[in-house]
C-alpha cells in the first residue's frame, strides 16, 4: 500500500469535503458529499454519542444511499448543521424521491462533538450558528481542504493538547482507494507516556505527523490512565467522530463490517478510547467508483484493515496539524518546550 496523492479522504474518487469555522466561536463544521449518493453504514463505540438521522443507515432500512455527512462542533446545537447541508443539496437537485409529487429530500447524517467550554464566544442568542456553518461548508466543498484548526476540528481538544481535523489515504495494491477523515476531540491522549511520539507512529507515512519515534528504551505502558488526558471529564463532553471511505463497491452490510474494523484505528492512536465520556463513532461509505466488479469477504477484510490504519494516521495528523488556541497548546508547541 502507498498513500494517495493528496493524502486526504478525497483521494477516493467522487468525494468532496468542505469546512466552515469561526475562530471567535472556536467551533465549526465539516461536510462530506459525493458526486452521487453513496452507500453508508455506521459503528458507534463511545458511551456518549450525539447524532442525527443515523438510523437510516441500518441495513434493514429502506434508503440504500445517502447524500452527505456532517461532522460538527457545538454539541447538540451542532446537529443543526445537517439542515444547512440539506438546503444546499436540495438546491442542487439532489435528494431522495419519496413520492412522485413530493420534493426531493436530501438524506444527510450527522455527528457532533462537544466544544462548548473551550473559551469561545457561545453567546449566539436564539439562533445557533451551525445551520449557516453547514451551508457555508457545503458551498466551499472541494477535493482540497484544510486540516488542524479547520471545520469541526476548530475547537477540538485531544487530552490536554489542541485537537483538530485530520485526514489520510491509502492506495491498495489492487488499485482500491481507502481514505479517512476525523475530528479529534478525545478524552484520551494521542501521545505515548513520557514521550513526544504518537501512539500511531508505526503507521506513519513520509513524515506526515512529524516523524517522532519512541526513544531507544520503549516507554513503559502502564495500566494507569494517562497523565495527559483531559481532567474532570464529563459524559458527552468529548468525542472523536470519523468517516472512512472507499471506492470499492460495497453494500450496507459490508460497510458495517468495515466501520467496525475501522474503529480499531481509534485504539491504535488514542488511549483510553470508547470511554463513558466519549461519543466515538465511525461512518463508512462507498462511492462504488472502482472499476473492479468482483468482491469477496477477503476484499472487505482488506479494506477494513486498511481503514483502521488510515484512521489512526488521520487522528495523529489532526493533532499534529492543529495550532494553539487559548489554553489549548498545540502538539508542535508542546514538543518545543
């Protein structure tokens, strides 16, 4: 496997990503859309998830494909971002035809993270800003997009460090592309104890998150909780939310398995994960743009395995690319101390 040319989830053909954020608010929204509706599934591992309209992704439910996904800050207020993306997609003529004489209804799923106590100005009055942020993100979507303090990563924190938006991609030997997009706002730490090396360091490609390695004496891994995790954690106050994507032709059941496997990427990059205080989840999507028509459980396994490693890389990139904001120190400032 080699990393894709952009090293972004948009190396998966047919996808676009848009960010909108507000530094004063210290929050933002990231949207992912397709040239066409895409098949999707979800796996939820955290104990405090916040979502909108994810039940449609169950394999037994009617809709076979969705039009977009929103990742948003703002806790429950951030679910309004879905409406902004829906408005954009409907204006573009995209959506599900429920009945012949009914308007198209874009099917959009959303997940949120908690960034309400990061020092940003949240005094927005009666109208939370997330619907407009979702619309703005959709209007600016493309194949190239910013990482770190961008979109849903604008107000994120990872342990005691600044979190952020990360992405990475793989090109498999058979030509299949796999990508990951993640907003990192975890209780746990992305760094090995007493080290500036990321837990995800074995998966790093071409110095994409700084090239730091553990010292000659591998840091001891204790059963104790990390000293640099968030203190005073509360249920619903964190969450790492992610999307993994492939151009392989996979259905809902196969994508559900990919999402389950990809969730292991959290454990390869963060410690601890899936806590009662996190809402960790992974959306898995397929654009079906690969020229390969054949598929097998072995292929699904390979894609899920690659997605997990790709997600671990994206998490580390999200922290690495972030900049210091207020009391949240960036990784690169931390290692210079």
